[in-house]
C-alpha cells in the first residue's frame, strides 16, 4: 500500500507541477501549485517526516500560495504583454531546467552508489528515540540559528513588498492622520459655542 500511495502522490505532484508552468491563466497556476504542495505533504508523511509535512501544508499552502493568489488577483497585470518575450527566453529556461534536473540525478546517483562509503560523507542515522520535531528544533535553533533568522527576515521583506505592490492611492477618500491627531492642541480640539434656547448649532 505504501508503494501505491507513493506512486499516486508523486504522479499527481509531477503532473500538477507541469501544469503550473504550462497553464495560461496565472490563477489556475496557483491552484495547481497548491495541489503540488498537498501531494508533496503526502510524500513527506509516507517518509515519516510529519513535521516537514505539516510545515509545508500550513506555511506554503496556508500562507505563501494564498499570498501569491491575492497578489495576482489584485495587481491586474497584463499577462499577454509579459508573454511576448517567452519564446526568446525559452532556450535559457530550458538550460536552467536541464542543470537543475542534472543536479537532482547526480544527487540521487551519489546517494545510491558510494556516498555512504566515502569518508566525510556518511549518511545521517535517524535515532528512533528522538522525535522529528525535537531533532529539527535542536539543529535549527543551535547550529543554524543565524540562517533561520535570515530566512525569517527575507519572508518579512517579501510580505512588505507584496503590501507595497498592492497598495493603491485613491482620490476623494477620507484618511485618518494619526500624527496630526496626536499633535493637535486644545484650541484645535475643543470649540465652545453659546447656544440660544430653541436654536441649534451651525457648524461652518
């Protein structure tokens, strides 16, 4: 049954990843990206990495992919103009894809043939006494704490950039100026009027 689920999740993940690239509608591309994340989560669960599975599901599906979707829907970009140089840049994209595919193949062959016997490149041994979450926490917050903080800073900058891109200045819209309200004095805040009996107040 594990093999059946592995081939099911991996097949759907590969097909949805291909659809992310070839889909004409960018909103559909984001939906296929979310489907890819879901199937990658299933693969992580099959491998016994439940922490990474939940991290992928909560962070990437619940935050990053939804953020991409909102940015695409709010920017109102003319995607037809962006596709004009697609054919010209296709060879470069194919070259980068071939390099990445070669790295994946070399990594797989290195793990399967001889890496474990090479001095200094021994495979890590997973200890059954330590849970995944605790083991990752010990490594991230001790050896890689600075890299972890840098990754958080990069995500913060990306979030601020998305907010700046989606922010639009609109005319004839009343806005609250908190600084001006805080720095006002008594004469600007209180207006004392003598109201006659039977008459209202006329504010000009």
